C-alpha cells in the first residue's frame, strides 16, 4: 500500500468513526428525551409509565413508588421495578394501563416487532420508541439486529436483514 493509499484509508476511517460517534451522541440524547416524554405522558394522565429495555445508565428506571414498570428479558436488573417479560406479549397488563411507554433499542431484536407495537399501543396511551437508524453502520453490523426499522409517512416499517433463528 502506498503512502497515498494509506492516507486515503486513514481519512475514510476517521470520517466513518466521526460519523458513528456523532450519531451515538445524537442517539443518546434522543433516548433521554423520549424517556422524559413517556414519563411526562404518564404523569399527565396520573398513570404509571412502562420502560422497555434495560437503561444501562442512559436513562432512568421510572419511579417504582408511582407504579412505573421496567420490562426486559434479562435475568435481572438494577431497577427495583423490574419485570422479566417479552414485549411481544403484554397480556399481564390491562388495556391503557400505562399513560406512556418508552421502548429503547428493542424492536430490532424481536421475532415480531409489529405485534410488540400493537401490544404497546394496547397497554399505553402514548408510545415513544428509540431505534437504530438505517444510515448507521452499527445498525447493520450488530449480529442481534434482525430488523432495520424505518418510519416512512409515520408508519412503522420493519425490513428483515437476518434470519429469525432465535424465534420459534
């Protein structure tokens, strides 16, 4: 490889890294904003909030004293209000139980993300979703991502990019 080729490769690599870092910062800010919006929606209705997807320090767990619920499929959580459950089946909760739901980077991993959206709409007055954008390289590179998500015209669109090997 010539010096010119190395310089070009380094320039391209630096640009890609800057792009991904920039979108990571934007994504984290978006998650915090959507989380607050879901809590605000729940508080306005005097109902609990549903938080789907372990926060890992990026946003809060909700307020257990208000009846807020954190839902994830992990074995355990740092959140006191944790429920281990798949978001594709929220039958344990009645219709419109939650004033607001926040879903963070979960739908792209599911077997049936449309069912999850339907369930969230059923149990919540308002649903706020953060998802990986298709223009990010990491969206395509994470092996657990089964779907690329877009929302053209305000309607959810799920495009499968990997086999559903983890689904029954």
